[in-house]
């Protein structure tokens, strides 16, 4: 069945749903007290932001410029469909002002931020405190050719993966992305991890890796740098996923007593997986979520915003609450208790990043040391979102 017929079927189904809703003429329900209490913004001053005067914001100039270029081109309302509304046109105007001023140092950038933005403390379910973890760009060994050593596939996005957003067909609906495949003219969930690894689906093989654990870790992190057997390197970026719910390998192993609570860091989990062969593969398969990749020529791993991530300056957030592209002032601690108090940008999302006050801090690219630092971070913290100032409060 061709793509046009796929779309016609989906349009028919969605149209039918829309007709039923229109005939009922039911008013939209008001949000419950529990829903409205889930997110609160409290105005703050820059003097309340710890380390505000000492943060080296010059480190953020390149990342902010890349975000501005992305937002200037953005026409899709889905990117900004969060509980906190980002005034896109106003943000784009600020970005144009940033480019015109040619800011090159931390002092001038700080002054620019103070002139154009207002900090707001983000509160979720009555608390300003939330959980902050970290992730990194992993590494693996790979080849463009299958051999006895390189025999584990790194898959690209499959041709039979179908996605649609109901709000594209009915603007009364809240945007929600669905992923699946067609079977007997019905849209059903896409194959699970176990099914894909057994050969189901129509995904192209991009590369062949030498270790299934490294490929699995790459899927969790979203991207990797591959050292090829010809002596070169290639960057592997996130392309899509199969739509199934993510289940962390740490929680799987902990629930079975296969690792102890103190051994749940990513570094120790990776070591356990590599030491336990078939048992490791069986437990990894319990995470039904499967990530597809693409080869990338970008300078760094590309996040959900569509720009390269910056070590120590990019944060993965729950986009249902925090709009991508937002400036955030982060206050938390690293894996050894060191304070992390700095300006970051919401440039990515993650399957386990859920909640109004929840973040995944991008540690950087590398192997064992980066993995260890990122994998051990699990800290309490808070953040302020910096929203464009309205004209009357400038």
C-alpha cells in the first residue's frame, strides 16, 4: 500500500473523530485544581540567582546564537506548545537584537540578558525542587561493512514507520504525536525492541558495531561518536524512536536484584551488561523503546531543538512544561557535590525527563571519564526560566 493511501486512511479516521466531537457540541472541560497547581511561575530578580555575576556567559554565546538561528526559522507551533508559553515573535526580535550588537564577551551578554529577560522561578506540584541527572555523547567502534567482528546493526529510521499528529487535522485538538505501522489497513503500534532486534521492520543498516551494549547505551544517550575501522570517525545522531514507553535498564536490573542500589550509575551498569552476555541482552530487551539513528556532519550531537548541544550549557527538559529554546538559570550539584550554577538552554528532551522541574544536564562527549561523571549525577536542584520582558516592565 502506498504512502498516499496511508494518508487518506488516516485523514478519514481523524475526520470521523472530528465530526463526532462537533456534533456533541460539548464545552471543553476546565482544568482541575490538581492540574493548575502542577505548574507555577514566581517572579524573581537577578540578584536571587546564585553566581549570576560570576558565571562565564561567554561560553554560551555560540549556543545562544545557534538557538536564535533555529528559532528564527521556526514556524511550527509544536515546538512551543508547552505549559509555559514562549512568545515566539518577541523572542525572535530579541535574537535579532543580539545578532545586531555583535556581543563577544560575558559582561555584555549578561547585560543584554538583564535588559531583555525576566527570571521566573519554576515550581512544580508546590515545590521548587526537582531532580537533575546528566547524559553524554557516547562512543563505539563500528564499520560500514559487516564482518565477524562488526556484526551488530545500527539502524536508521525505517520506511514503514508512520507518524501523525492529530492537531494537524483538527486545530481543536491538543498536539500529540503518534507512531505506528499499518497492518491490514489499521494503524497499530510499531515493533518493540525485541521484535526489531529479531529482524522485524524495514529499517536500513547505517553501520555495524562490535558490541551490542555500546549500541544500547548510544540509544539511551541519543547519540555517539563512532571510531571506524578505517581510522576515521563519524557522528551518529538521533533520528526517531518506535513510540514505545522507555524503561530504564537500571530500574530493570534493580527490580530483579541483579545489581545493588549503589551500583545503579551508568558506568557500573554498562560494566555489568558487558560481563553478563545473554542475560544482559534479555534484560535490555525488556525496554521496548528502540531508537533509530542517522549519520550527522554536525559539530556536536544534535538535540531535539535541531542544533548541536554544548557541553555544560545544554539541558534536556520536559517540553510539555518548558518550551525548547528557553534560557534557564540552573542551580544544582554535580556528581561530587560541586555546585552547578549557570545559564543553560533547553535544547533537548529525554524519555525519562518528566515533570515541571526536571532536567538532564549534557556533560559532553567522550568515553570512560565522561560516562562516569554523567552517570553518577543525580542531584536535587531548581531552575528559573528567563522569559522575554513585556514592554511595560522594561
